[in-house]
C-alpha cells in the first residue's frame, strides 16, 4: 500500500483518482450546481476523488473534509454539515450545490484567490469593514471636466470593493449602496454601531489646475482636546460601547477609548501609506502621498479610518479613466488587495 500527497491509501491500480484544480472549467449541465473543480481552483483547495468509494477528499492548509457523491453530507473534521442537495457526478465532473461555499469553504477560512491572497480569516486584524462612498443624492460631490459626477463614480468603486472583500470573507457594511444623501454624522454612526475594525471612505478629487492628477489618501495624524471633546465623537463612543455584550464602567470605558485612539492614529497612517503606494504602482498613476487631514468622517470615527481620493475628475484623462468600469474595477481590486495585505500584518 502506498500513499499519495494527501496521505490517502491507494488500493492498487483499481483506484482512479481525479486530481483537482488543474484543467479548464467545464460548464455544468442545467440544475447541476457548481463545479467542484472551479470552486477548488478559486479558493486554492486541493481535492481528490476516489471513483471506487465515490468519496471526495478536500484539503486546505490544516483543514480536511470528505463527502460522498450522491449524499448531501460533508464531514469537516469530525463535524457533519448537511448541504441543500447531494453531490453529483456527471461524466468525470463533480458538482456541488450552491450552499457548498458558505457551508464548507466558509468554515475552512479560505480566502478567495481572485485577489491573489490566500491568508486565513482568523489571522486577519480586520473582520468588519465600513465602506463609505462619499456624497450622494442632493450632494453630487466634484463635477468632472466633461460633467461626470463624483457621487456616481465613488458609489460604483465602493460596490466593487464590497464584492471583492465580501468574497474574501470580510463582513462589509456600506454607508450607502444607492444614490442617496447620508449626512456625515450618520456615516460615522453607522461605523460605531457596527463595531467595525476599519472605515474606508471613497472619493474623487477636483482641482482648478486641470493638469493635476494622481492618487491621495488621507488620515488623521493627531487628535487634540477639541477633537476628543467633539459631540459626534462622544455620541459614537456611546454607540460603540452599546455594541459590547457587557458595557464596561466609566473608568474602563475611558481606558478603552484611549487605547482605541492610540490604535487609530498608528494604524490609519500605516494603511494610508500602503494604499497610496500600492494603488499608484498597480494602476500606474502618480502617488501624491498619504496626507494628514481632519476630515469629519476620519476624525470622528473611533476605528482606523482613511479617505481615498481615487483621482481628479477635473483632469480630462483621469475623468475618462474614472468613467470606465474596467478602470474602476482595477482600482477596487488594488484597494481590496491593499486592505487584505494590511489586515494580515500584525
Ligand atoms: Zn468627495
């Protein structure tokens, strides 16, 4: 008896193994679910199929699972998970029902590889993120060289970013997901109520000097007494402490607030520098730097917060780029990759 790379016993030549994640995707027949091969490729999961026993073996880092073709039961370690439909084999392909990803891949903690990132969710320092597309509704934001509105561009980038980060397993909350006006106060309150680990505001820039173009990321470098006493900040602190199961007493609240403040200052700067560097090199636009600014949403949120100015709508070429969905997707991917890289550093 010999063992293959997964340590599975192979009983002579009678056992036929189909090794996963290598060949081109094959469109599933109607109602077959999703191809196991495609799912495994997407999440960098190794899989093997024993055609004698009809058992599928899955492996991701230290996690192992097995399932039987024809059965809806998946064993993840010792735990039994029931899928909405049985696994099916059609010719040499295996199909799994739609809830396979949430019920099996989710517990594996696998991070989708669309962003080229394969970390484990449990190791990330960001689990819940608030994405804040600027402006909206009666507030159009900056107006472009030929009339493109900031509120529409940043909403689209925000939605794409949400999709990418959700796929990666993060909990994503949007301050707005349609063309509506949300006050600055409300935006910070949404983040506090969610107990979010990170706040990312998306904007597009303008400048009377029309040749000005490039990326800028803003963060708050210091808070003075005036900032710490600001009414919205105090409201947000109360909202945040209400999210905790057991509300701490006043003394502990003050200590926690101080710790959050110190953490916010250091981490916001770290993320801003990473973002501006990565985005400018990923999509080849000038790096105008990570900059300090006291914008309302960055100074009144309790968690690390940045405001990304994704480009200048007043610059003819940059407006044209920002008006293209392909470019906005590239931007969203670069932002998402930077956030995941930041989230995976201690
Ligand atoms: Zn703006």
